[in-house]
C-alpha cells in the first residue's frame, strides 16, 4: 500500500515514515501542499495522511482539491488543530478520519488499517452501488450476488475502482499492484483483467484501449 504523508515537521514525518515502512507500507513524504499536489498528480496512492497546517497551500484547501479530483482516495487528517470547528471542517471537506497531535503511532496505524479495509465503491447512476470488501476479498454486486476474488484480483479491482472511467496503462497497474515483481515480458495484467471481466461483466465493463491500457466503468 502506497501512503502519501503530507507533513512539514521533519521529525514527525521521519518518525511516521519509518514506522510505516517497518509495517510493510510504502510511504512518501511531501513537506508542503504544492509538493503534495505534484506527487498526487504523478502517481496513484492508496491513502493520504494530511496535516492541516502547511506552508504555502493550506491543508484544508488541499483536502478539498483531493476530494474533488480523487473522490475514492481516503484522507486521514493528522493535525494539532483539534477544535470541534477544525474537525467539522475537515470532515466536511472530505476527510475519512481525524487524529489529533500529539498522537500514538499505534493508534495512527490502527486507524490507517481500518480505513484501508473500508469497502471501495464505484458510483454509477443507480441507487444500488457495488462495493468491494477488501478484507474478505468479496464484491457485492447490484443484484445482491457476492463474488469471491483471489488476493491479486481483489488488489487489481481495488486499484481500478479508485480510477473509474480513467485509462490506466499496464505499467501503472504493474507498479501499483505487482510492484515490479514480475517478468516484463509476461502478459500477467491481461490475464487478470480477463479473469475480472468474466466475474464482473454484469456490473462492470473493462475496456481495452489500444496503446493506452484499460478503462473500468459501471455497466
């Protein structure tokens, strides 16, 4: 899981990044809002940990932009601004959780794990929305059926659900899901996309875009 930590205090940033690495996550640090936005534009992330007090771009404004541009990306606010007004503003701007400073790393880790287990949902026009339970590797379809996925199928679908209607290249998928643990000559992405198509064709369409990659959309 790739986690972007937006934190301008070096001691806190280094402490959290080392702790996340030790737990098997892949963290990156941005020291201000502009750097964070550039990193958000360059690659896909599974989670953002965001301080509200940042040099340059305000953390709350950045949170609103993330919510607008990447509505499926969960953001946990980690801030010393712990008034009720600050918390309400963060949640209204799109935060999925809020942890005040000072904090215990074990609590931060537990909150991250809980948020990363949340169902990932694509939002079609229909009222009934399919949701992916990443913990149990099951997709609840709109007709009520539950589809079981392998670990890799689940991770691939979770990644594509975060970028609905966007063309994602094989290279981006390999980096996000296989993390370059693959033979570059293999057709592993094509194989797993074909498996997902067979399981999900009633609710999703995975289009092959020649020279581009794949695009996931709701049927």
